[in-house]
């Protein structure tokens, strides 16, 4: 072998073998190496690995020389890292990323706390992206988006748009790496009918007593936010924890628990409520113990203000509704008080008026007059008022705090307490609109019946406070005649510019703190602020001490706002979880049965299901108000997600992320699990503190895994939205889990041969 052959073997062949790289040839061949899925699939053709390799050093040289001939050539592949842990450095990010691929640079954002990572090729970016997503370091990883002009740092407005568009075809969803089983069927949301306390028909029936006693139909709008309290499904102790308050709270009203000493004091004051004239001092004062003045049987009109009353001057029997009116009238009244001619004239006049009134009461026209007397006009704008009851976030009841109104109000309260010992219990079910007396937290009150369909749950409204309640027939007393014709002391009003939202505990706590405790200034326009269709005014209330706008403070608590801080995220501990009632013969409703293959269903009570529908409207409005954007929640983070069956927004929690753009979301108000595209997910606002009313329930007696035929039969026997009667419900609080026994279901399954008889 000559020297040339030896040199070829020793030098050239090894060089050729070293230069031969079949993997490189495949890499540059678009047939073998082309992104069909993942982030790289959506980049321009010029940025595909095959095309980049074909361009070779030309592209890199153009980048290094800042050539700007095309937007493609000066685009540098990069990732965006969001929501980084506090204290993490660029060096730490660099070390993490270089484990999985080459990194050109790690940059800070000039506008926010994001980190940008530049890569030499898309392949390096793809490798690092997959590694970061799979390892779940706790921060968000987004793929940098190419711009039409030279720009390697995304604009702030583009942050949520950096994820490439992901199709909704199931073929792009990664099913293999999921640990959670998604719901096999996407079922429509169940709906549960809510029966209103009072409706329009109650006012339109012939000889409607409700219409006579409420001609303005005010109580059509009092369907309030305290249904769970009246149904004894809310713990009163939760409501009575307002700091530094002497009041307790129940069904939208504040009250002071009355001790026996307080009751005795009120009764004594009531006995002394009639006034008398002291001739030696020539003044009018409350009745002394040695001056026994009987209460008049007749009812007249106050000589000062013309209000209906039953109090008379001790000396001349002239009618006055209270001490304040008699004091105002005294300078003139003293000239004729006790004189024979005036006394005779007064007696004749009062006697004639009273006889006419008795005759008119028997007629329907007079009934209308009486009803107008029981309704009180709204106080004038600029007056001080007290907040007596909270109905909704935007509907409250107010009472005038003018001196004479205050005296009349407390006199009536005292008179009712004084008459309590002689009250007779109702012997039959009251009719709608009837006025009765009942005990509320140790105090007797006038009340009007709104619904008496159920004797164990009679709905009524306290006429002098405005709050609703539910009482048993045995708790109701007949109202004496003198209390049936006295005007009510409160009026419902609508808070201007305050939305009707679900009553969260935060809103409730704030509004309750004003009940009877703080003076409020009333402001409204008498002409423009009257809502004639509802018979109420839209008003504004101002704190009498600080002059703060009460309406604006409530509206601020009601309006949900999208979090702007990247670190502001809310997890399941942000919400309270309600447990189903435990015991025997419990009635539940099925919120979702799409996971029956596991032997479990999601249940709630009917009252709670109605509450879910109430705050669902708030969630829908919030979701629709946000701009279109992508959001990938962290593991266990709360979010608002769109359900593809009806296109509506619901509360959800992220269970897992596998990097395909479809996080697994559990819609915990219903119980189903779905894979939702990041385009249909929004951040969770802090204001949505609605409790979780739905619970997972294991059906005892079923196998751990159910086949298709078995599941189909289960769905027929316990359909979505149905009501089931459980023989027993067992609560496992530590695991937030329930076990239910359905004997009829088990019997049906055995009869069908789908479940074996126990040996």
C-alpha cells in the first residue's frame, strides 16, 4: 500500500466518518422533524427547526448584526416566567433552565416582575419549556410571542396573550398524564324552583286584607337575603360576632336581648306613660304613682298633629299622641284646658268622630282609610333616620328619628309590652294581611301575615322594623284593636347606585353594624327618585358622624374586582365548606351524577341549591365583564371557568396541569370535573366568599368501580337534579366527605340482577 493510501486511511476516512451525522440530516429534514403539537407548532414556518437548520449560520449572523430586514430573522425564541417566588434570582433561574437546554440570556422586565429567558433555537426553548411545566416549580411559564417589529420583550398588554392559540379538539388534550378522572358526561346544570314568600296574586284576590294593610304593595320587594336563617340553616353565632356591639342580629334586624329586669322596667314605664297636669307648678308631666288615670276606650286624633291616638290629657280629656305634642300645644292649650265649655265641645266632637269611625270601619271604604293610616310616609330629605332592617344589599328599612316620631315609636313598643299579659293566642290559621302580635327575642311586636300555607312556618313581617320571620301558629297572638290602626313606623327604600348582589358575610357585617346604632342622614329628590312601579324611593344615606356615603361603602363591598397583583391568588381555604345535615331520613338534591362510575354523587340541600343559584348570577356578570384573555391557575387555585354545555361561568378549582392548555377543573358548586381551555378561565376575585354548599357523597353498598351498564341504571334511578331521601347521612369532617344509605336504590339494583345478594 503506497503512502497516499495510508494517509487516506489514517486521516481522511476518520474525518469523513466524524463529519457524517445521520441524526443531523434528519433534523434538517422537515419530513422527519416538524412541530405538529406543543408550543413550536404555532410558530412561523421560518422558525421551525428544519428551516432554522437549513438557514444555518445565516440567521444567527443576522441576529448578531441586528439586521432588521424581516421580523422573522430578528426574532429570538424566549419564555416568560410569571409569579416567581419571592427572593429568587436570575442566577437561580439560569441554573434551572440550563439543566434542560442552552440559554442565551436571562432578563428582567422593565415594567413588571416577570423574567424573560432567551434561547438560541426553538428546540432549546421547547426542551426547557417542557421541563419547567412537568416539574411544576410553582411559577407560570408562557411562550414568548413574535412581534411584527423588532422587540424581544413583550408589552405589558400582551402578557395574557403570549400563549399560542390552542384548539378545542380533543386530539390536542393530553389524557395520558392525568391523575384525575374527568366527568364522563357533561350534564346540564340542575334548576330548583324557589317559591316567593308573597306574590302579586295575594294583593289581587277579592277583599284582599294584604292590599288593605299594604296599599303601596311594599312587601312585594322584601324577598330578602335571610332565608337560611329563617330555615334554621345558619348558625346565629356567626352573625353575632360583630366587634364592640351591644346588639345581636337575626333575620336582618338588630335587637338587644331583654332581661327580666328590663321587661319589668318597660312595663312600669308603660303604666306611667299617661300624662297629667300639676296645678301647683302649672306644668304637664308624666303620671305619678298616686294619680290613677284610666286608659280611654275610644280612639281620637291628636290635637297637635292630627295623628290617630288613644292618649288624653288627664285634666280635660283632649287627645294627644304623646308628651312632645302636648308640650308643643301647651301654650295655647293651657288657656282652655279644663274649662267647661271647651270640655263639653271636645267631648261632643270626639264622641261624634268616634261614632262615625266605628260605622266606617264596618265599610270597605273605611278599611282603605285605616290601611292608609298604618302606612307611614318616608321622612323628608335631610332628616335623621335609623336603619331598622336589612333586606338585600340594596333594600333596607328606615325609621324617622325626629323627636316626636321617636316618642311615638317607643310609646307603641311600651304599650305592646304592657298588653302582652292579656293577649289571646290565635285559635285558627291567620289569613294573608292579618295583623298579629308575636314575640321576637324577648320583645312583643306587631306583625303582618304574608304567607300562612304552613302552620309550622308562617311567614310574617314585623311592621315597625321591616324584617321577615317565620313562626309557628302557637307563637302568634290576636292583635288588640288599638294596635291595628296605628301607623307603621318604617318604610322600605332602595339604596341608589347599589347593585343587588349576594349577601356575603363581609357585606352583612358592615350593614349590620349600622342597625339602630348610628344616625344616618337621608337624601333624595321627592320627584325624580320615586319608583312609581314599586312605590318606593331611591335614596342615599350618609353617616351622621363621619358624613361618609353609606351607599358607596356598600357598593364597594359588592362589586367584584379582578386581581391585578400576580401574587394575589386564592385557594380553597378562602371559602367555608358547609356540611350536609347528619342523621336519619335526610332529603338531599343531586347536583351532579357524572362521576357515578366511582360510586359517588354530589349533593346539597334544596335550600342550599337555591342559594347557589342566587350567587351564580353574580358570577356570570363578573365573567362577562372581563376582557378575553388566557389564564392558567396554579394547582389548587380558585378560578372562574366557563362550562362548555351552557357557555356560562362557574366557580372552579384547578386540580392539575399537564401542559396541554387544558387544566383539570372541578366545578365544586356542582361536583363535576372538566378539562377547560385556558382561554375560558379567569382569575378569582376576593369578594366572592360564598360558602361551598355542595358535598361529595359515597353511596354505601355499591362496588368501587362500576361498569357501563351499571352506571346507566344508576343514572336512571338517581338522575341529575333529582331529590333523594337518604335513610342516613354520615359526615366525615376531617376528609370533607359524606356517606349516604339509599335502601330503595340497592333493592332496585338487586332486582335488576346488577348487584349480588349478600351471602
